[in-house]
C-alpha cells in the first residue's frame, strides 16, 4: 500500500501579535510590542501550503484557536460579560490579556506528537496533544487542539487520541518539535527519535542555566508508552543544554530529519556520537540506511542557526527520491548560512534543492517553516479516513484566501487586544471556518 507524509499546516489566527511571551525564544523577546499584520501572516502561511500542494505533496490545514480565550481569563478571576472580562483584564493585568490573545496555536509542530500506524502496538496512528505547560499562553491550547484533531482524524479504527500529559513542569511536553521519525518508507516500521531538554526526576542529567528546557525525558517516555512504541523503535537523546541557553528552545531549531536522513548542527546533542550510533543501529535493524549531515560550528555558528532558522526547515522527499529543503527567507539573508546551503546543494548529497519562503510574520515570533507544520505519515487507507475538509485543494486555497481577506485586520498592536470587537470578529471568522473545513463545533463559543 502507498504511504505519504502529510504536512498539516497551522492556519494563522486573526489575533497574531507580538506579545513577547516566550522567554528563551530570542525572536519572541526581541520583537515584543511591534505591530503585527495578521492578514499578511495568514496569507504567507497559505502561500507555503499552496506551493507544497502545487509541487505534488499532500497538504493539510489545521484550524487556529478562539482568542481572546475568555474562559482562560475567567479561570483566573475575571468575571462579568465577555466584554467586561476583556476590559477588566486590560485594566488590571495586561500581560494576562496578551497571553489569552496569542495566536500561538499556529505553530502546530507543538500541537501534538504523532506516531504512524507502522510503529504502534495496535496498528493505529496515535496522537498525544502537547500540554505546552512551560508558558501560560501555550498551556491553554491543548483542549481545543484535542477537539480539532478529533474532528480531523475521527475514525477510531485508524486513529487513537490521547489527552495531554499531566499539567506540571515535570511532564513538560512540546509535541512534535522534539520528535523526529526516521524510516526507509513512510509505511514501514521506523525509529522515533525523542529529544529532551532535561530530566525532571534524575538530577544526574545536566540542565540549561539561563533559559528553560521545555521538554522533559519523562514526558517523552510517557508519550512513547502511550503510543505503544517498542524499544527497538525508539531513541531518546538529550539536547545540548548549552544551545538551549543560546535560544534553541526546541530541537527543531537545531535539527531536522526525514526518511533516512538527519540534518543537524554539530552542537545539537549532548552525546552526539552515541546518539548517531544508536539511530544507525536501530534503523539498520529495520533495513534502513541511516545517514546524517552535521553542520560544523565553524561554518554556521549556533547564533546563525538561531537567527536564520536554518534547521527549522522542512525536509521533504520528492517523487524521484531526492530531498528538498524548505527554508525561511532569513537563511538567504545570512551570508554564512546561504553559503553553506550553496555548498550543500553542490555536494551532490541527499539534499538536492533549497526553496525559500517569506514567513517573516511568523518568524518574528520564532516560528519558521517547520514550526508551522505537523507531520502525519499515513497509508492510503488512513488518508482516505481523514476528514476531507482539511486537505488542501486549489478550491480550498481560494476559499481560505478570501476568508482571510474578509475577516483579518492588517495591523494589530497591544491596545487593540482590549477591543471587545476583536473577540466578535474572531468568533465570526472561526464559525465560518468550521463550516469551510467541515469540523463541526470545536470552539468553546460553539460548545458552551
Ligand atoms: O512557543 N512563540 C512560539 C514559537 C513556537 C515555535 N515552534 C517550534 N519551534 N516548533 C513559542 O515560543 C511567541 C508568542 C509571542 O511572544 O507573542 C511564541 O509563543
């Protein structure tokens, strides 16, 4: 049976703004308080989805969330009508209003961890929504994420959904941003690679000193257990704490993998040789020929990787078997990174082509091409069981582009978040979206 890797991209929500909410994420901190352009952000994301669809990849779309999250504000003591809740939060606790307005669900690499059916004990595709509990503005995503994923992958014969892990720092889970799957073919059993930033219960593991390590070993192990992965099908590795302290807040800021290839920075992992050897051995046992490309620090410093998001790229296998790297415009703007990429293409290795996309609106919050997509490997049968409303087509692209143009503002500043009209605009847009994508009722305002 044929199998595919489907990229589900997060559609940028109408409240996209620069709230400076993510300590440890250099872009989020340095662009705090700038005016954002939600319309441009959403259209940039849609352009990427369309381009991948036009290249022949199966492309999906993942809906944004209801923001401001009035329920989150109510849960911390703001009462009255919805408009009063927003007004009071704006007056008394602006940082909480900003957090409740974040469009951060667009970075769907953090929505969930997904294990394809070829890897799991019960032969179903497993999803665990990420609790994202390192940051308040992200910790409020998972209930709606679960409902949206449930509406997209509803068929219980093929899809199994797990609720987010316990909402404590010891089980900090950031989803697929710290998870990579290697395989010979998407439909064959592979090896799932979990990268964690620290151990919650074992003090022998080093931890970063300056910035938080969002993903714990214990969370990664829990996800592997929930998904029914075998010991032969998993590798756990610690991220280098020194790079977390330089702004590498997820593994997908320093490494990307696809098929049999891992493309990573020399300083990405704590025990690089051991990690690569384990991946090689376990993949060899699966009949796969694991390869890695290590980018040396004297060609691309960690700082350049963080600024350019070289590794937050999408590594895609084309029909002819060669690989394509989708990078953000910031890679072309960085002379060292761009020179490295020219050399990489000229080397006649597995990566044959680089394509550049303008994702500046998302990048300014630390979200590159890879953050914006959730990968789901599916066989033909599973693909036909996915809600067809969320699979990108030329007609859906047109409809979504018009929907964005109709409902989104082209400038948003902190003061605008206090406007109760913004909530009405968002709900109106999202209500229409659930019809376009055929999701049913998934948002709090549709349920309560
Ligand atoms: O969680 N930024 C996101 C970016 C997530 C990127 N995802 C991956 N690398 N997979 C985060 O830090 C910033 C929001 C703000 O500051 O307004 C933010 O949440």
